[in-house]
């Protein structure tokens, strides 16, 4: 009777480490390049800095406009402010006045 002897293969021992390497590679790649990865975090921090600077500019403009509006409320109405606003809105000036054109903020 013939007996067949099989040589033991070590390929079964490599399956679990190979699968582990594939999973670690996948998660490592996405940890760096994914939507919430390290690279995206740096991009978001840069965008936050730009938007905070823009917010500071808009806030300063808003405060300035609020101060000008306060001068137009009843009880605190200043004649110079009213005169300036009316002349600007109506685009009028007296013949003996000197007009100095200034650029509008934001242009």
C-alpha cells in the first residue's frame, strides 16, 4: 500500500498577518488623507483663520454703522448728521460749498 505524505505548508500562518497589514494600510491611509484626516485638519485650521479675520473686519464695520445709526435716533438727532445724510441721499449741495469726494469704505 502506498502512503502519500504531505508537506506542511506555512501559507496558513501568513493569512492573518496579511489581512492585518491590509486593514492597517487602509486605516492608515484614511487617517492621513481622509475627510477627517490630518491633512484635512490643517486645511480646516487655515480656513478658520481666514474666516476669523473676515469676521473681525465685518464686526468692525458693523460697530461703525451702529454708531452712525445711534446719531440718527430721536432724542439724540444731530443736525450735522441729518444734513450729511440728506445731502448724500438727495445728491445736493449749495453753490458756495466745496465738495471733497472720498472713496467709500470697502472699494
